[in-house]
C-alpha cells in the first residue's frame, strides 16, 4: 500500500510538471505524456481511496483540485497546439 501511495504522489507531480511543460511549449508528445501520467494518477488514487475509505473527503477533494488544474493546463496546451498548427 505504501508503494502505491508513493507512486501516486510521484505521478501527481509528474502530471502537473508535464502539463506545465505542455502549456509552455505544446507538443503531441508532451500531451501524451500528460495523458498517461494523469490517467495513472487517477487510477492509483481511485485504488487508494477504495482501500482506505476513512479519509475519503480529504483525498477526493485534493485529488479533484489537482485533476482540475491538470485538465485546465491540458486544455490550454491543446488550444495552443491547435492554433500553432493552423498558422
């Protein structure tokens, strides 16, 4: 369980970092890395939440905030990439 938690935390940081890089300089490769780490973070977070229901409110709130930030960054990066391809 501890290893999954550590992996989940690392994936969350990686998702935010990759999404930030994708916003700064959008590319398909950066977006795919962001998608992969975000889905992996979501799956590991869901598993951890199911295994430990006692901290459900705190973990879900923080997880949804982080996920919202990542989705917003992905949206901005996709828009920038689309605009750069249409020039």
